[in-house]
C-alpha cells in the first residue's frame, strides 16, 4: 500500500506543478497585491480542491462529469470568470501609475483573494473529471475506495499549498523588480492574456 501511495503522490505532484489557471490567478494576485494576498489566494484554491474532493466522495462530481449539460454550465461559468480576471488585468495595466498598489505589509487588497482562488478552482470542471476518472485508480488498494480518495484529495491540497505557496514566496523575493512600473504593466498584460487564453480553453474543453 505504501508503494501505491508513493506512486499516487508522484502523479499528483506532476499534475500540481503543471501550469494552469490556478497558477495564472495566483501570479496576478501576488504580483499586483503582494505575497500575503497571493498566499490567501492559494488558500482559496486549496479549499476549492477540498470542495471537489467532498463532492467526489459523495458521488456528485461523477454526476457532473457524466452530464453534458451540467458540465457545460460549470465550464462556461468558470470560463467567464477567467475571462473577467483577464480583462481586469489588462485594464489594470492601462491604469497603472508609478505608485504600486501594494502597501507596506500588504494590507490593502482589491477584492477578496481567498474568494478569487476558491471561485476559479470550483468552476474548473476538469477537476471533477480528474477526480472521478483518475483518482479512484490511484487510491491505495489496502483502503476503502472512499477513504483512499479522501486521503489523495488531502494530499493534492497539501501539495498545492506547498507548490503555489513556494511560488508566491519566490515572487516575493523579486518584489523590487515587479514593483517597477514598466515591469508591473508588462506582467499585468501577460497575465491578462494568459487568463484570457485559459478562459477560452476552458470554454472549448470537453468532458
């Protein structure tokens, strides 16, 4: 069982580090509003994974993955949210001034970073497909299916916290660089385009 768990951890680790919408959202928040905001966004994303995990254990995620209508509703909502964030980032790059919006200690934020992370993750239907399609095959055979999947969901959330949290701290180390007006404007534009791209990709995705 331990070997199976290590193999599952390896698969989840690879899936965690692959860049996706979550990393784009974290980049946008951390660069624009500071590392505290970025970490709160990561916390929201991890909570989104726990929501999907609970739905998977209850069997509701399987219904979503099997229902074309439900899948379409969720994916369009998620795509619309990513497009909104992308447009917001592009508009922010146009409004950018020499004074950075991050204040000492990261006290000032725009919107709720935890909610941003949660919503962007919960409205990603690909997670439902992954959790219902692949996760059961990774669950250790020595445990009940529900317990095994619950354990792997917790592991995935922890790996996400560690990976994206570490990524946020790397961005924080380069804070002086990212606070330069030209760099901030460029990052806003890049993350905006990336978020728009992910929004279109999610909208065009199939179960």
